[in-house]
C-alpha cells in the first residue's frame, strides 16, 4: 500500500494519512473526548475484559448453544446421519453415495455396501 501511494501521490501520499490521523486526534482533544493525561491502563482494562467476554461468547457459549439445539431438535442429522447394520454398527453416512435419477446431478459414489 505504501508503494502504491508513493507511486500515485509522491511523498505527500505517504504523509497524508498521518496528517489526517493527527487532525482527528486534535479534534477529539478540542471537544474534550480525549485526554492525554489519562493512563493507558484505563483503556487496556476494558479492552481486555471485552476480549475475554466476546471470546467466551463467540467461542464457547454460541457453539455450545447451537450444538445443544441441534442435538435436541435434529439428533439424527446432528450425529452424522449414520446408517447402521443389523448389529447396530455404523456403516457410514446415509448422505454419502445417494442415488440421483435426474441427469443434471453428478452420479453419486456407491459407498453404501447394501
């Protein structure tokens, strides 16, 4: 990106983004929304807590909820649609090697042994 800005705009293309950021910083300081004397820990603690919160929410709670609902509402499909033999041993998925009669579909691979 720096190389393309340098070729397109010269040295001003490299300096312009930094000037823009400085102007935004000065505007926030003028409005009183930013205080330079505030220690960084004031910003880091909420940022870290939000990181932990959203990691737990999107990495633990949401997947557990979706998995639990799938197991409760669609247990056969959620467990892989397994085909079982007469003894109850899994042979494979019922979704693999389906027979399609319509010529617009690919021919399924014959994976089911019966």
